[in-house]
C-alpha cells in the first residue's frame, strides 16, 4: 500500500482541529492509507485538551468522490479491522463535536460519514450520492438505519436503490445538512460556527452530544457490523467485480447475466 497519509491534512487553531481531504487531482478519492490517517487524527483528539471541535472538509471543488476504486480493488477490506471500517467506527464514536464543510461532490462514504457529524454545512455546489447498489454493493456506515430516519424511507430508497444525486437545496430540504451558504462565504461562516462552539463549556458540549447520540449508539453499532459483513460478501461476488471493472475500464456495466 502506498503512503497516502500526507493527502490528509491536520491543523489545530483556536481549539479547532481541521481534518482536510487534500487530493483534488483525484477528486479527493480515499485510499486505505487516507482512512487510517483520518482515524488516527480523530482518535488523538479524545485525549487532546487543546481540541474542543473537529472540522472535516475537502477542497473548494470537491468534498470526496468516495473510495478510490483502483486502490480499493488492489487492497479490498479483509474484515472489520480494515482501515475503512476502522474509520467508520471511529467517526461514529467520536465524543467531541464534529462539523463538516461540504463543497462539490460527496459520493458514497462522502455522504454516509456526514450522517455521523453533528453539524453539516454546504455551499450551492454540493452534491450527495450513494451509488452502492450501482457498484453491486450494499450500504455502509449504518446508512440503511440512519438515512430513512433522517430523510424518510421513500427518499432513502431513491438514494440507496437508484443512486439518485441530491443537490444542495434538496439536501437542506431533506435535513441532510444544517445550513446552506454561498461558496464565497462558506469557509468563514463555518469557521464562525466552529469558533462559537469551541467557546462553549466543553464538558457541557460533550455531555449534550452524548445525550443526543445515546439512544442510537447500540443500533448504529449493530447495523454497522451487519452492513460490513454483507458489504464484504458482496465485494467478492461477480456483480461487484463486474461493476468495479466496468468503472475502471470506463465502460457501461452489464448485469444482464445475473438473476
């Protein structure tokens, strides 16, 4: 595995940890090493008294296009301790408030990770898509549990079964994001929110987050384990192999042979 951890940037300022996905030439596609780097950064904040708020973001033109399928094909997850599953567990269990700032596409895990953030802000270029079925796969990150509860089962079916793209205005209407800002002011607005939150009493903030999340923690963990096991099974099957090969070969996938 190549060392891509430098493609994840971290910076602490005014008690805010910024974790940036910085691979714009590949639309911020995520490799296994990048997942490990994000997990390590999130885990380190738990004992870091200098960090009160975490801000996750991509670049100006893209949040993340999801898994780097080339890297994914070479280094598929082998079990629940694989980097991608470690990241999903970590982001779902982070005790400090987690904000996300989204510009451009947020595809696959780029959208499902947002379901575990406490506050999500976007600009008008943001687009959200969950093409798991398109790739012969199933949902992950407990999205099959969280998404219907967030946006309703019919809308969730549109996104998860058909892989429908949701634009920024629709995401706001659905409740996928907290607020929509103009591209020119997005970063300033989100940093103002993060600064305001960092100035709040830290123990009260953590306690409130815990209470907000408490009732869902056990079902999230259970669903995430079940999804992960099914995801690994699907990944080894011909449907997913055809879908991923077609994507890498830039051709239309053919599922006519499957029943």
